[in-house]
C-alpha cells in the first residue's frame, strides 16, 4: 500500500454549520464534529510553538512523561537543567493549562503535552535518518521483480527495477523519481531505528494500513476530525506509453503520472494531514473488501512477508472507468480463483459488490 506523488485536487466539500447552546458552553457542529468554544486552554498555533520555545520547557515535559504518577514541584524541578527555582517556575507557568495540568496531587501532562513528548521521542521533530536503495525480500505487485526500498524525509520509498511502477512523481519533491517508482509509505524515524530495511517496510505496512482504515471510515488518523476524501479520474488516461510501459503492458500515464486512472485524495480540514494514492486503499474498511481478503486468509494488518500478497491484491487490480461524470469506477480483485468487483463513486463509496468463482 503506497501513497502517490501529489494529489492535486484541493477542492473540499462545504460543511453545513449550526450552533447549539448547553449551559455556558457554545458548541459548533460541522457535519458531526463537535468543538467547545469556551475552552480556557485553547492556544493559537503561534502561541503553542512559543510555549515550547525553551529547553527547560521541553525538559519539563519529558520529566513528567517519565513519571508514573503526579510529581511535586521539587520533583519536576530536579529533572530540569536550571539552577534558579523562580526561573523554572516562570517556564512551568508557560506550560500550565495546555501542556501541563496542576492538581492537588501534583503536576501531570495533559493529552497535548504527551503528544509533544511522543513526537520528540519518536524522532519526528528531532531526527533525520536515511538510507539509499537496498534490495529486500518483497516482490513487485505488477511484474514480480524484487523490490528495492529507500528511506528519507520520513518516507519509505519502494521501487521496481524492471517495470514502470505506479507513479512518476513523489509528493513534496521537484525532481522525478527513478523509473519504477511504486510509491511511498510515511514512517517516523523511530520506525527505522534498530530495524533492517525489510523490517522497516513491514512496520510501515502496519502503520499505514492503520491510518488508511481510519481514512476509509472518514476519520483523520492524526487529529480524529472528519476527513474529506474524494476521487479524481484522469480524462486522458493512456492505454500504452512505450517510454514508461511496464512489462505487463500497463503504463504510467504521461497525462496524470499514474498507472491507474482513478485515484483518491484524503485531506483533513482541521490539521495538515493530506495523502492520496490508488483507490483501493481508501476502501480498506469496506465490508465487502474486508470479507473478501479475510475469507482468503489475508489479514491487512499482518506483517508476514511485509504485505506481499496484500500489495499484489491492492495494487495489481483491474480497473474500468464506467463514467467520468458522475464518477463510476469498477475495481476487480482476484484471489485463489475468485474475483471481487466493487463499483465505486466519487465520495468514494462502494455502490455495488459482486463476487464470482473464476474456476467454474
């Protein structure tokens, strides 16, 4: 399962907004999202970054994260590299409310404070590991060649040395990738720390399937807000392209840069989450697709073999664009002599599902 290079359709659906009043709190409801507007600890983004802008404050958060119970003032102070308790109290005061909670029992992290520490310890904001392309025991879902992987900028990138791959661009990068680019999987630095490239890819598989299950249920995997997901279909998708055609005859289209005509984009209106790619990964929570996979002994969250068969099914599918306006796309998957055809609209929602035995 991989993400594409760009996902350039930035349109969003308008949300109907209404207000309800409950006591002293005013609650907004935007298509199911409920947010409290009277929260006294709410911070603007610039205020949140400013509140974390000193090593004493990050040390305070890390000290509280290591504790199994609330800490007294003196206990927190002992873990911070400051000699002046009054100066420490000033920095602690900047964290109180949003990142640190003070109760009669002592000081603890709030959920926001814990998220900051998690991001720090995962390496997401402190580390920048990388490795160049290396061959792993994983087969290309299109031609069966041995895949190579590389890691940079928190992306686990996959390549096929023998075929045209899936995409011709990498999100956030101006330079085109090497031929045979199969896509990337987001992975924090902790995901590669102490792991071989093959183990990192297996971890990336589980990490990203978990994300995509949330997306396919309309939930942002980063902030849990409602997420916008839509389908775009290339109007000029090519049937063949000698310069980039793969061994199985399927090209990476020069018009849209993708092997498949129908792609999905997922974008959160609340946070910065934005990803896109082949259409099936936006359907991972669909009952018909899940049943088909599980009936054939294929668990989407299994790390066995790094997701070999999963990738073959979810990337090596047959696609038929039945209509551009309105969008209607048929996706056909095959496993062990049985096929599943899903008809999908632009939301994307499965409007019809048919299973057939191809051995009869």
